[in-house]
């Protein structure tokens, strides 16, 4: 039989759970990620249900994410996009965090092809394109300026 909690007990329970999650962030995150991996379809349905029940909050969350233009956020988006594309193609591999900054330093902030500065914008390019069977690994990535990346497309070289 389920016990009925008072509003005060519910609040205390919520605060206790939140403080545990903050104290054990890494463990809590790993646990929730593991559950989501095992129950991918259930997690997707749960998200869709929440978004249907909370359209205003969902829109606000989406707007907040779109408005966040920090370099760290943009880097994460680039890596997530490349990992997603590789998963769809089943090419294997996963790019590591901070790859863009490491490559930027390695390439001295210049495009591999045209040697223009990448200060304003750059794109991550697979040296051997995913469409040609290339792996999605750190060693197969280079930074190009947007025009060079568009020109290269799925070629092995410029």
C-alpha cells in the first residue's frame, strides 16, 4: 500500500533528492545515460509526452539553447552533429570533447587548404568523408573554412 505524503514531506523529499544529485552529479548522469541507452524508445516517448504536456516550457528551453552562442556550446553542437551523422551511416567512431580547440591550435588557427584565418568561423571536415567509408575518429578530422568545406564536399581532396 502506498503512503500518502503531505506537501511538506514531498518538498523535503524533493530537496533531499536534488542535493544528492548535485553531490553525485557524475554518478547520477552516468546512471541516467545508461538507462536512456537501454531504453532508447521509452526515453524518446517520455520526452515527446513531456513536450506535448509542457509546450511553453519546451519552447523556452529550445529558445534558450538557440540563444546560447558561446564557443563551448558551438563546439559541442559541431561534435554532436558529426557523431549523429556517423551513427546514421553506421561508420563507427566517436569524436572527443575539445577536439576543435586542439585542432585549432595544431593548425595554428588557419584553414588547411586556403590558409585563411579560422577566427570568425570554421567547420569540422572528415579527411576521408563518411560518404566514402571514412571513420568518425579524431584522426580523420580537420578544420576548414566554410567555403573550402563546401567546395570539398565528398571528395578525398580539394
